[in-house]
């Protein structure tokens, strides 16, 4: 019986290999998308612990936030970029959930991010339909599993298509995003502590535009958490 089980496990592994999304090794926990080596190699910022961290400073004078953080540094040709590519363009939602759980653990340990609900930064509907999901919502699912708070992914809409932000400067990015978000069901959000979530923050223009709409609602306290921040 033991031999049969080993043969079955080997066949399943051959047909459905369980490999690390970072390096491709097959030596990793069954319930993880990343091996221990890649998990250890993720470039943590530890921003969650520190008020006035670079993510918070990015929004000074722009949004009255309670707190802000980014869990990892993003650089080109890095492990984080490789994982982001899989999450955004290769349909790897399982990886996204695990990355969200890592975000959630960091936020929970710091104690600086109390929230009543998670708000994923919405995508333009055509882009979300083409991709099949919103990567920010997937990250929220992982955070929710750790913090045990709901994900409200329908309260903010992004109905108007915007030009790509990639080659725009800070002022151009802000103008490109101004007025591009619509908040639904405002009574639900009144007097709530909201955590706005996205995958990466560069200039913060998109998060600023969305956050500004949320802060128009009476009593809202807003924090921001992203998976990573572009290293400079």
C-alpha cells in the first residue's frame, strides 16, 4: 500500500508539478506557492512599524492618512518583479492570496493599521474583464484571511478609461487620475476605518485620487497598504 501511495504521489507530481513561483524548485511546503529560500529573499521594508516612513511621506500634504505602508521593495529584474508579473499577467491568483497574507501578517504585527474594511483599488472594467480579476482584490483576500475583516470590492468604481501612467511625471499622473473614481453606497462607509489596498505605489497619484474620494465621506479614516514600493 505504501508503494502504491508513493507511485500515486509521484504520478500526480509529474502531471501537476508543485513548484516555487520564485525559483522553480519543487522543494517547498505543500500549502505554499513559494519555497523557504524565496520567502526569506523577499526584500521587506518594515515600513509597517514606522510612522513617517517613505510610503507615508509620499502622501504628506496630499491626503490626511492615518498610516501608510508598502511591504516590499520593487526593483527591475528582481524576485518581486517576477512575482508581480505572475500575479498580474499569468493568472496566478493563489500566489496573490499568499502575498496578501504576508501583507496581512506584517500589518497585524505592527498594530498601526486597524480597519473595518478593505477597499481594493479598482481597475478599469475592460482591463479587469480582460485580465479576469483585479490583483488588488486578490491581495485583499489574503489580507482578510489574516485580519478577519471584510473586503468591499464594489464600493468604488473606476468607470472611465485612463491613459497609461508609466511615462508620465507626477503632475501629469495626478491630472490623468483626477476625478476618475466614483464611490458607491456612501452610507455604508460613513464613520468607518478603511484600508485602501493596491499592488505597487510609485508616485501615489492613483491612490491619492481614489483616497480623496473616500475621504469626502463623513467620518472616514483612511490608511493605505501596498504590496511593494518602487525603490529609488
